C-alpha cells in the first residue's frame, strides 16, 4: 500500500498535477488498492482535518493581509522604513526586508508579503538603478519572513498537528525571524556596496516623525495582535479576527483607501487563497493518516536511529530532507505529511518539539524561494516581468545565508526556546 501511495504521488507530480490534487489522488489510489478501506473514509478524514477551531485563523490572517495590501497599510510601512534606513547603501533593499518583517507580523503569509510589499518596492528599486533580478530576489527572499515572524500560518498548522502551544511557537519565531532578516540585510548591503547602489539623502527628524505619524495605526496593528495573544486577552484564532476588524476599520475609516469595489476583490482573493490552503490541508491529512496506519513513521525512525543516534547527525539529515522536499512541495502539505513521520524520530533523540517546529518552518520557507516550486519567486517574477532563471541566479546568495541561519537555529536551540521560556508559556 505504501509503494502504491508514493508511486502514485510521483506519477501525478510528473504529470504536473496540482499538489493538493496529486496528494488526494495518490491517497485514493492506495485505499482502492488495499481493498479493505471504503473510499468514503477519504471524505470523512478530509472533513475532520478541516474542522478545527485553530485553523479558522488561516482565512482571517489571509484576509488581514489583503486588507493591509489594499488599505494603504503596507505603503505606509514602506515609507516609514525608508525614512529610517533609506540613506544606507542598498537602502531600498533594507526597506524591503524591514517592511516584510512588519507585514509578516500581521499577515502570517509569505506570498501575500511579496505581493503587498513587492508591488511598491520592486518598481521603486529598479527606478533608482537597482538591477531588476537583484531587486526581485531581495523581495522574494524577504517575503519568506512572513511565515517566520509571528503570527505564522505554518506555525498554526504545526501547532494543530502536534499540540505544541501556538502562542509559544509564535514567541519562539521572533528571534529566528530577526536572525534571518538581519542576515538578508547583510547580504543585500555587501552586494549593494559592490555594485554601487547608493542610498537616499539622510531623512530629517521631521520627515521620520511625519512618516511615523502616518504609519502609526499600521505599526500599532502587530502590537495589538501579538500583545493580545501573549497578554492572554485572546487566542491566536481570535487574534486573526481582531486583525481583520482592525485592518478594515483603519483602511476604510482612517486611511480611507478601501472601497466597496476593493472589498469585493479582497473577499474573492481571500476565498480563493483559503480554499487552496484548506484543500491542501484536507488531502494531506489523508495522506498522513495512511502513512501512520502503515507505520511508516516508526520505520523511518528505526532506519534513522540505526544509522546514528547522534542528535547532530539526525538533525543534519532531516535538514537535508526538508531542503529537498521544500523545492517541489508546498509548505502546508510538507508540514502535514512530514511532521507525523519526523517528530517521533526527533523526540527519541531528545529534541524539543517547539525547537523542531521552528526548524521546520524556517527550513521549508527556504523552499518558497528555491526552484522549481519557489512560489515567492514566481510572484516576484510576475511583478517584475522577468524570467525565473534570472531571479533564481540573483537569489542564491540570499538562499545560502538562509541555509546558514537554519544550521544556527538547529544547533543552538535556545534561539527558538528562550523567549517562550522567559515568558512562562512553555
């Protein structure tokens, strides 16, 4: 049954079938082949997987990101960031990264981050003389911060699967997010200095104060969301609803850049995005259930532990596997399929599930900027109007530094666990 499951999956991948459909059809083929499980079980498992209160946060965070993009919030974040760091060499690249961190602290999604910030900054960078592939690569890789900086949709899914506190995962993602963001800025600065990308004139205090005032309500958004979660005022799911209400009120009544026509487009975009994510979650849960029923996690654990019981060796192998899987499988599907398989392995060697969750999220985020899947690369390409080959070459320096960050996070677990432990929520 397992051979049919994986054989069918590879077959559908070769046919270029959408990931969610390929996973669902492979699961159906395995069940039909077994002859012992009625196909209606697939529908039951899909419904059960989607029927989860914490997963309600997914559509609301997607909606909050769309409201930010269309309501003028992302533009004000960009202007404020530019007033602070725009004067340095590669200043606009810094702005792209910092604005993506702000955006990630609200939306929890990488693709939305690239779209919202990239539509503003990629054309601006090109106009200022930045190489188009470089500008696009900066924004595409910075977009991955959307799933590292809390709140994070992949962290929500990991928490639902494992029972690890989603609030602890959010808090655990703060330092890794800053580590990756700082590393991307370092690479951008080195390349910008080499190519002579000059910054703007130093902004006056008056300009910084003006942009801060204009962006105040936008900057207040992540404070309300994360402060409410860690203060025990509301759950992560309720925080997603608060983000939507706040984003709507600010965009419609304060900034006045939302309209009924825009709202209709936002709701359609959110519905499509939510349907895609939830369909992947549903079909992947069936796939994962079959793997568990066939005791694949136990077999993988035994095979890895027979090879070595050294945590460093095991985690290195897992990192290599995650980097490979991330190149051709969507992040949500990868988490749902791989976590039940790999978690028993790492718990046997004493790895903290919270630490492992951060490793998985950051590692698979790299897959968003590595071909052939590289969803953030494709969004960047569509904005800049360039080919995938061009942006892929420009992205490699940023990808390499992100891999180095993953290794640091892997072998220095305190980076991921210190804040949740200090806060007393883990």
